C-alpha cells in the first residue's frame, strides 16, 4: 500500500478504536531513515512482540520464559526463533493488524528481511493482516516478498495545495525579512517543489 504518514496514522487510530475489547490487536511501527542502523528485522519483530506483551501478563510471562531459555544457550533469540515466538503469541487473537509506516525508509537489506519475515508471519498466523506504507519505488519488492493482489492505494499530492503551502512559507519569510529572497528565487523554489512532488 502506498500512502503517507497522515493517512497511516488515521488508519492505525481507526483500527485501534474499532479493536477495543474485541480480541483484536493492532501493532504499529514507524520506520525512520535517521534510525536505519537500528531497524533490522529482528529488532522490529522484537518491538512488535513487546507491543503484544504489554496487553497481557500471560503473554509477557511466555515471552520472558523464551528469552531466558535462549540466554541459557548464550545465543539469544535468532530471527527464526523470534518469528516462531511471535506467531505463537498472536495466535490467540481473533485478528492481528500489523502496520508499518514508511517501509521505504529502511535500508534495502533490512527491508527485504522484514518483508520475508512478514510473509512468514502471515503464513504461520493466518489471522494476521498487514498494512504497509511507502513510496512507489518499493512496489516491486512488495510484490516479490508478499502476496500479489494486495490492495494498493496511490496517494498523490495536490499541486494546488503544495503551491499554496510553499507560497505561504515564503510569505512568512518575507514578513521577517523582505529582502531575504528575490522574486525570481521564489519562482524557482516553487517550480522545483512542484516538479519534485510530481515525481514522488
């Protein structure tokens, strides 16, 4: 699914409101290019697992037990172990929604590993539904790693809205310092912004 973070937040908030008290879990993560080094598949699945654990003392105890057992072997949990634990943990829910915003912000190798992990989760826990957002250039990866035929929604920025926003920001700068930007620079900025937004 290709969209933007406002839409993503709206979807996640709506799912959470509808899920309240109905045996449904809504898990979400926002990917951030500034934290790419920390966003490995195992770390992200671990974050999802911790979100599930927050809602149930029993689930938390099961997860703690699995971690303690893995520490005795001195290896810790590897990604396959984490995926197996996650699928087992969410199997008690009627439905689980996993939402990832801005998947395109991940490093390519981490993104591929995450998408393969999500495919495994959906196979092992058929009660799982995915909601992913990202820029159009990752569509091929989504098709490669996840089930084809997913619903894709393209969100396109309105050129008029962008022009009004950029002009308003430049007017704000003019109010602070009228000599800051000549008109030809303003024109070039607006033109470039509109061209770049149409490429996204």
